[in-house]
């Protein structure tokens, strides 16, 4: 059985983004129940040299939706400046990303196969094919940032478990 680029990327992004939306909801409920200011969560870092929850969520969007868009345009760059986002704004970023990814058709995403994509950071350029970029660069970055967001919430006492991270598996119907 062959697996398509859409199945390997967009379908997986949607599964994990659904989980991210779910654990952000649990984080909001935790704040309400424990009297924690959600701004504290938005600014939390796991370690001083790591970026905060807001950046992790922004990067989940960037390494999913914007990665697919980069395969169409041919260029992927690091995200621009992080906008000021409160906790509800982070939830909106995830919801908007899910909606945009759901609007993509398998045919459109699969048509990106073999296209050239360059990761560009200043003068550094890393050439990829679309599938090489998505599978070896985008997906690992996406999961790194989703996991870090999960870990930040766990570190602040949000009751989360492995199933909260996994999201809804794509089971045989």
C-alpha cells in the first residue's frame, strides 16, 4: 500500500492539532479551577533558554500549515515576530490552523510531490523536495513544538496524559 503526502502530513497534523486544541482546553479549565492567570501559562518556558508556550503554539502552526504553503511557494523561512497572543489567542491560532488544513484537498497536497522547496535562514539555504522537506524537517519540528507545549502545560499542573497528546487515532471504520 502506498501512502500519500497528504496522509503522511495533513492527516497527521490534524490529529495532533486536535490534541493540541484539547490540551489547551484542559489548560484553560485548569486556570479557571485553580485560579491561575492564563497569562502565566502563555509566558511559561521549560528552561530559561527555551521559548514560551506562545512560541510553541505559533510554531505548531508554522510547521504544519505554513510548511504545506511553502511547498507550493518553494520557500520556507522561520516564523516572523511572534504577535502578542493571550491564551484565547493561542486557542484561536490552533482552531484557525485546523480549519485551513481541513480546507486543503488531498489532490492539491499530493500534487506538491517532487517540487523544490528551500529552507532559507538569512544567507543559509537548504534545498529539499517537498516530500523530503515535509517528512524530514517539518514533521519533526511540528512534533517538537507540540510536545513542548504539552510539557509546559504538564509542568504547570494541568492534568494531561499520553492520550491527550495522541489525539484521535485514524482507526479503521
